[in-house]
């Protein structure tokens, strides 16, 4: 039996910033070396960031990725880190002959082993996910090689991300070929309450592979996705050995004892992958001699956040990274006194600090007194920058030129507010945050080019009932790393008052929508669970409401397409993974 | 040798309108029967329309498709058309056990043979395209059955769309198994100058299959796609026998002589498909007896449109169908006096008639005299509805509340115009057409929520140089079906004057952009041909301009995502098939 100390580099790469990601690889490897690690494992496509979307179809981008990998291998050696093996994800190319329908240049979602200044071996993802947020048949061709390298006597196999999630393929081959450790670089986005699925999966695959498993996951926000880290180590029986924190960068060090020592012959061996394909195992040896016995460190098993803390932390990280990775210094949003904009402002203050948050109070002829006072109370509690811009005169100027009534007049007010925010954004360089929640967005209860105008939509995937829950949670809790230091940052009145868009006298959300408790349950069944109208009625939803809400949701598709990006916290959303034709005459209810 | 009269139903289905599509199948089959056809072939997924996107992930939608197929088979028999075999595309289900990453319910891009009130046999697309505008790994699982049915002694095989485009698979199996005729239902979108590729492909596959080939294509606009029809029949040597017109519905009748008579044994036979999979051929017999010899009709070979006519016809059809299929009666757009809005108005008048086109002239303090007079001249020539709404007072009202300068002030003017159009749209129910061209859109030379606000963008895929060409073409030409009857509908001055956004004094497009002849060539090489910066420079583009334009194009990604849908006329566009991460630090030029 042998020991190994593994460093899991749970990092936050920036898509496309190859040189910064390479620098980060060097510095984290240095830290791992300082902490006595025998192997460092980075995440899937760490050098390029993930997901890169159509960038990967550019030949020059793929070349830059391959070149950066070679350079970073040499730099590690030049900086005295060449003896410490590093596994890192990047984009490679399969060099297939071009054909119709194959991604240009046949890119691979690859991982490489770096050692002594060289790229020792390479592999690539075999199973290409193409569901939900994943689009990998568009971008990649499948890998068919599985490296197993001997490190201090222990055979270590590499399988990338999705290869853990599917039956057959690399994990099945590891089980047949035999290895002492399976490591897996990942870029697995956060989903509300996904954690246990992930641990269960790691445990199952460890037992299937017959060896310990090291699962290293990306952390950070990237456009619509937020990666939660939550890296995991399980032993060969599937028992949890170590776990990194959520939503934070971390170099997790774990000592594995009792790893089997191998004397398998180096060489290449074909295996039936059990999915209709053949995978070639490449066995190679870095070092045969086990490390001298050493006292193992106690492994960290980070405590899990509860659901509200987890979701809120995801939103904060998503905003922080979107602002930073897009080169903004500050954000601006409209503050109405209602709960949605109050929560959005608070998330922004926690993400980048209240001194970089600008709010605009834009009362109209229909605004109630408490709208202004509740908004002002939030400004006072949080210390964000604020200004008041009344919209009545601008609305009057439009109405002098064209006659508008009903919904058209309501929309105009929302649009004047949106254009004021965009004007201030263009003038001062703030990123505009929109404040719409998922319940509104789903049912189209928002104005195109009005409240939906902006650059990032922090709560677009948060149902209204959860908006209230998160506000209450935040008034009672904080987490390390939040940049807002305020007691009960959200005015109680914003949480408790009845929701209203205040676009006409005495308007209430319930004039147009069912109560949010009812609506959100129905939306969850229709959107997340994909129930049809008959199933929804059978599940106890009111038939008239089913018909009405489905119609609203399906007709709101066009508005949702023009909505700015925002973090996803549920398996399904209204973005890429619910895409209906705009010109569509089919109705779920007919 | 035997004869058959085939009816190619080149039709325009509406996505999701299953009952209307079914009605249309009945009426077209009746016409085919009246014209003596022995077989009618409809397009790919005709019963559901194509593409259906995430609708196909709804169980209830797939069930509705299967139910509609059964109903339409019975209705054909009930209405006395049961003896005429019909091949039609629809969505079926493979009934696979659910697994991670497989589309819910395992939908199939299917086609069926209907005869005597029954669904006689079913097949499904084997090769799933997942590039460019296609996303089929997300939606479908692959088919593995190839029916060959005997009709009046002739063995007829069915292969769906993409199965023609890939090596191996159904066509290769037809070649091995032997058939007298291969029919292929298609939904193949229009691309500028794609036609010859299509004919060449049909000819090659006919030779490979060793039999005549009937290629039936969808026609009509569906959101971002426009289908051009252009259905083709070639004989076993690949010679063109018949061809339908472009951009119009048509029942193309063709008499095929010299078809081989078969006595192959019915039954199921496995074949190696040459692509790593096995395809099961199902041979069945509808009728063994050849039809009595009859005098063949002269086949139609419709003349091809030239490039400008073809592109212009595509845009007209796209607008007409987007308006009709979304239930609008009328459109509205801003008319500036410039060429982009002039061309867009003309396309709209040709598509739905000038009496349903509303234009708004919105002069500002920076508008030149000719802007108003050129716009008024177009109104006079075309007879569209018009009104004048000056924007100065509204702009002043904003500027009283917030201070804006430079680009922020320019954007404000564009946004006021956009909001006026949206207000009139909401008030009167017109669809707002945007007027931006591809060169502007690519480089971000437009205002988010300003000139880009609207419901459909007719010329979003038309480079500026082609905007001028199309305007000149339209002033000299018309086509059957255009609803505008006007001599030289576009004022010459709009075509010849120098382009300007008129958002500040004496502004010219060339203040911000290179001359359009230079820009459009560079954009074509960068976007359509995917050249990297080194390749662009090697191809003779100015290095500074390459760096500048690439930066503009890559940074304009965010704006393009919020642009309304519009028809694609090139293989690559800035929509679904060029999707960069917004948070992306990689630059082609670094």
C-alpha cells in the first residue's frame, strides 16, 4: 500500500484569458508544492476557461490553447516546479479530416499531464453532454484514449467531467484495466440542491472503477452559469474523504493512504468501453517507488451551506464575476421600494461593496409615498450612492407627441426608467442590473426595453416566493466574503408590503397574476418538471389557472429571449434550455 | 421497367399548427390525386413544422404529433384518398429507457408511409445535424430503420434530409440493398448560393444509391430561417429531371419512366451502414403490378433566380411569414430617409402590401433636410401610411433630468425613436421592424434599445454593400407575388447619398467605420470564412483595420444577442452559429 498527497485546485479561471489562467496555474502549483503535494489537479478546460462556446471553432484560439499548454509545462520546470506532476484541462485538436457537420478543426475537451517541462500524455472527454446548458456535439469530437500513469507506485487514471455521468466509457474501462486512483477535472455548474447527486455519483463511480476518486470542480461566475466548486474526494468504497467549500477558490489538500501499488506493464491496450466504442488505455510510468511513509494530515470536509445560503452565495458570486470579468467598476439599478430591486441592490452590495453600487429612485405620478421612503431607507442602511429622477415630465413629453393608453401607457413609464438607467450607464460606465424575478419573467409580466433593459439580471432565475425568502435570510445572516456590512440591510416594509408595479392607480400584481405561492408551484411543475396540461390538472392545479398560466408562459418566450444574461440556479430556466419557436401555433392547453 | 407519377408537395407548414398542417396535407393530396399521382411526398416534419426547438421535449407535443399522424391517415381514407400512398414527416418517439443526456422521451425526426387509412411503416433520420443552425443532438435520437416499399412493382426507399448529406448510413444501405427510387423529405434552409451544392449532392447520392432520387423541400419563413423550396428530381445517373420554383408553394408533378421492377423478398434485413452502425432494411409490398403504360407529362424545370432576386425574395417571404404566423396585421418602422429603412419598408410593402405598412418620420435637431424629403418621397411612391413625430422635445425632457454627452447623448436619440415605435406598436398592434443591416450589427454600430428595438429585423443578415445592390435591383425588377405595385419604389437619393446616423452635427458613418466596401470584404473573411487575424493580414487586409474590426465585432457580441430575430441568408450569421461568451478575455488580435 502507498500514500499520495493530492492537491485539488478548485479555481476560478477567466474564459479566454489564457495568460492569466497560466499564471494562476503556476502560482497554485507553487503553493501545492509548498504544502508537500505529490500531484496537483486543475479543473476541466482550466487554461481556456469554460464554457468557451463558439470561440472553440476558431482555429487560432485552439492553437493558442495548445501553445499555452506547452509554455506552461516549460515554465513549471523553469521555476523549479517540474518534479511535481500537474493535470490540467485545456482545448486540443483531433486532426481529423474535415467533413460536413463536424466542428471545424475537430476540437477536443482535453486534459494533459505535465511533468519535468513536458506534456507527458493527453486525453479528452469521451462522453459529450448535449442537454440543458451543454452544447458539446456542436463544439467537440469525442476522445478515445485513457491514460493511466504510475506515480510513486500508484496507477492514476484521468477521466474528464461528463465521463463520470454516463454509463460505459472511461470509468467502465478503469474498472476493467485496474487503477489505484481516478482523477476527474470538472466544470460542473451549480444547480439548487444538486450537491447530493454529485456525491452519490462520485461514490458510485469510485466503486465501479474500484479505486479512490478525486473530483475537482471549477468555481466562479461565467455569464449565465455559476460554478460552485464543491470538489470531492471519495475512497474506493465510496466513503467521503474530503470536500472543498462552495463558491470560493480553495486548494484542497488530501492525503490518501492505502492506495494499491501496481506493477502493470506500460504500453497501450484496447478495451471495449461498453457503449459501442473502443477506448485505448495508455499505461506509463512517472515513478515506481512509493513515497516514504509520512503522517497524514486530517482532511477537510467543508460543511454544506443550507439552500438559502447556497442560492444567495451563488447570486453574489455571479454578480461579482460578471462585473469583474467584463471590466466594469460599478453597477446601477432602479430602486422602486419593492422587494425585487431591494434584493438585487443587496446582492450587488455584497458582491462588490456598497460604494460601487448606484441606485436611482424614479418616482412617477402613480408611485405611493412608501415607495420613495422604503427605497431611501435601504440607501441609508447600506450606504449605496443614490439619486432621485422623477419621470413625470419625460412621460408627458412623449404623450404630447403620441397618444398612449392602457398597457401601452404603462409600458412607456417602465421604458422611460430603462432609458434613464441606460443613459447614466453610457455616461458614467456603470453596468445596469435589471431587477426582474423568474415569476415575472416567466409570465411576461415585465416591459420589453423597460424594466428588462440592462446588462445583467441577477435574480432572473429566482421565483418571487424565493425572493422574499432570500431577503429574510439575508436580513438574518451573512457569509464570509460578503462586502456589505449592515444590520438587516433590507427594510422590513419592502419585504412585507403587497407587490405592485405602480404603473397605474392602485395597481396590484394580483390584478394580473395569481398569488405568487400558487403561481410559483405551477411554474415549477410546468417548467422544471415539464408536465403537460393534463398532468398539471391531475397534480391538483386549478384547470383555468393552468390554461391561463401556460398561455402566458408560452407567449412570453419572445420577451425572455431579449432578456439580459443572469445566473441559473435551477436545472431548467428560460434561457438556452427552454427555447420555443417564436412563430409557434401549438398550445399545451389545446 | 415501370412508370410512376410522383407528386412533390413543396409546402409551407406552420410550426405547432398540427391541425392546419393536417388539413393542408389532405387538400394537397386531393390535388395530387386529381393530377393522377401514384405517390405524394411531403417535407420533413411537415405535420409539426420545422424547426420545433424545445417543443419536442414536451411529451404532450410528441403525443399530439403521433396522434395527428394516425388521424390524418384515417381521414385520407374517409375522404376517398386512401389508395394514394403518402409519405410525410412528423415527430415520433423511440421509447428508449430514460438516461442522463438523452432528450426526454427520445424523440425521432420521423417519416411515415400512409396507405388505406393506416400508417404502414415508419422511419427516422439517422444522421443528426448539430452545426450551424442545427441542434439535433439536443432534440432527437437517431433512427436505424430503412423502409423500402414496393409501389406498382418499384421499390421505393425513404431517407430523411441530413441522411443525404453524410457519408455512410441510409444512402449507402440503399446502394447495397437495391431500390428503384429514393425519396427524401427535407427541411433545408435557404443559404445564398447554396443551390448548386444541393443539386450536386442529389446527383451524387442518386449515383451512390443506384436509383432516381426525389428531394422535397419545405418552403416558407420560420423565425430566423427561411426555406426556399427548390425541390429536385434526378435520375439514377444524376441527371436533373425536374425542379420546383424557389420561395413558393408548389405541387411538382413528375413522371418517372424506366424505373426497375423488383421481386425482392419482403422481410427485415440488417446492413452494415458503413458508419459504425447497423441499419435494418424493412422490405414491404403495397402493390406488385406496374401501372399500365401512359404518356408521360413534360417535367417542369423551374428557372433559377439570380443572386439578388433570390436574396430579395427570401427577405420578402421571411417578413410575410413572420407577420402572418405571429398573428400580426400590420408593421411599423422608422423611416429616416436613408437606405436601410427605405429597403426595409420596400421589403415590407412587397411582403404584405403598402396598405399594411406604417412608417414614422422622426426628425431630430441633427436631421438634414433631405432626410425628411427623401422619406416623404418614398411614402409618395409606395403609398404606405406615414406620420411625422419630432423627437426634440422628448430628448429635451430627458436632458433636463440627467446630463448626457457624447455617445450617451447619441444613444438617447436612437432610444427615444425606438420607444416611440414600441409605444405605437403596443397601442395599435403593429409589429415593429428594425432596419439595421449586418455590417452595422456586426461592428456594434447601433444602439441597444434604440434602433435595435423591435420584433423582426428583415435585413440583419444583409451587409451594407448588398443593401445598396438590393435597392438598385428592386428599382429595376419585380417578381410575381410581390404586393407593391410601384415604379422605382426607392428614391434615388436614398441610394446615392452618403450614409449617416445623424445623431450629431455632420456625422458620417465613415467617422467610425471604414468604407463599407472594405468593411464588408473583411467581415466576410472574418465571419463567414472564420479566418484568424494572421490569415486576414495574409489575405491582404490592412493590419490596423483587421485589429480594429475584430475588436469591434467581438465586443459587439452582447448587443447582437439582444437583437430581434431576422432571416438568415448566409451560412454563418451572428446569431446561433456565432456565439461567443460575453465574459471573454481572448482577443483574436492578441
